[in-house]
């Protein structure tokens, strides 16, 4: 797939992730590439006050390999939506698990290495593997 097509698919993933968490301010998501890895950085505010420089933020960094991006880009729209749902759920589960650790209720800065199985989408009815 051409670079523009891949860029559009990464944009899709960003848009799918941006609304995953409740936030008193607009969540942000950005992507950057380092070698053969694409990083999606999702950030949202958990607490805010009058001084916004003191906002409490969470950050989830999602690592995707080039082969995973290529697999995602090659999927039809319905299957890409399944992958988007899986990624949203994965991020939510990992953040919740990190915050559930004893003494880490404020710990919500995590890195997620996405497993290849997230991109294994069977033909309809698109059940989870």
C-alpha cells in the first residue's frame, strides 16, 4: 500500500482511540514512527483545576510493527473496525490493570506491545479469536 494509504489507516487508529477514556478536556492522540515501529500515544486528563499546568494526565503508548500496520491496512472496512474495537478494549484493560495494582491508583502511564492476534479477524460474524 502506498504511504498515503498507510497514513490514512494510522489516522483511523488514532481516531478510534481518542474517545476511549472520559476526560474533562479533549484527549489527544499522536503517531510517530521509529524505524519499523509506529507508536500511537494516547493522552487524557484525569483531574484538572484552575491551573491547567497541574492537570493529572494518563498516557498509553501503543507499539505497532510495520507488518501489523500493513495487515491492518489490507483489511476491509468491517474488519478494520473489529481491530479498532480490539485495540480500544486492549488499552482500556491494560490501563485498568495498571491502576488496580496496590499503591498505583495514579499510575496510568503505560506502554502496550500489540500482539499479532489482534489483527486476526475471521470472516463474518467477526468473532473474537
